C-alpha cells in the first residue's frame, strides 16, 4: 500500500495528492505503535488466528500457526512430517494451549493498564481511524479526477498539521509510560473528549456492520458497549 503524500504544485495555492511507495518516503512516516502496543497487537493476532482455526481446522494451516507461535522445535518437526491422527490431535491440543496462554496474557494486560492510559490508547486509535478515513476520502477524490479545491486542502492540512502532532503527542506519552511506569504531566491533547467518544463509537459501528471475523467482532462489540456507557455517563453528568 502506498503512502499518501501532499505536495505544493507550481501553480500558487493548488495542492496535488498522490501516492508514493519508495522506501525513502516510508522512512519519513513515524512508526507510532509503542512496544507495549506491539505486544498487545501480537497477542490479539494469536487469539484471532487460533480461534479462527479452531472453528475450521485444516491440519497444515494449523502447522503453520504452530510454526509461527509455538516454542517446541521437536513438535514443529513432528507436525511438519505427518498429518496422522495422533499429530492432528496433538496439534489441536497445542494450539488450544497457546490460545489459553494468549487469553491469560490479554487479561493481565487489561488489568494492569491504568484508566488514563486506556483513555490515551483510545485517543490514539480514534486519531488513527480519522487519519485512515481522511486518506480514503482523498483517494476517492483523486480517483474522480480532483486535484485541487478547499476540501483537499483541508484534508492535507489536517493530516500534516493536526493529526500528526496529536499522534506524536499521544504515542510520546505512551512511550514515556512504558519507560517509566507513569504518564508525564497531563496534557489536554491527551484527554478523551465527548467528540472523540462519538467518533470512535461511529467507527466501531461501521466495523461491526462490515466485519466478518468473529473474534474481532466480539472485541469491537465489547469496546462499543464500554464507549456507549461512557457516553451515557457523560450525558447525565
């Protein structure tokens, strides 16, 4: 997938949007997710992929999953050699065990995360959702032949001077938390607003209406339930 980059055109006041995929451009794009977020995301990946496999187990797909997430070299070699009844049963047991471990880690990660850090992660996810939506909007306009205009300028400005700074701030604070175990002095840009909750709620509703992965659907329903409760609390406060 290319990177959306905005450049000033020679014609004064106009903005061109196009996609570049060169490594040099990629190096200019911040890698926002923190180490803690990477651990969280990898753990969710394990849960989603193994749960999906358990619903429709295909032996050699399971072998690939164990090759990726399992620890025993002996079992990896054994599973790769044969799909006999014993190996199929053993593979099923081992992947179930890996799933149980991942679910336990997930619960531990959730329990240890302070509410203000959860809010900051929600803020970051909301901003990433907005960034994705704006890029998709720009792509659609470009496909329709739009190369200039106020809306495209506004998208370029928001991406370059709004969202980027807010994401830098949010992930900077999360990185500080990972290194020090506490957040730096509060900054209003890291506070979840009512509008943030509305945006995230709407995004989750879109995900739920289009998604097919049952594991992700369950995760999104849980997050949507929490956000809707927070909206109700905010409305009655």
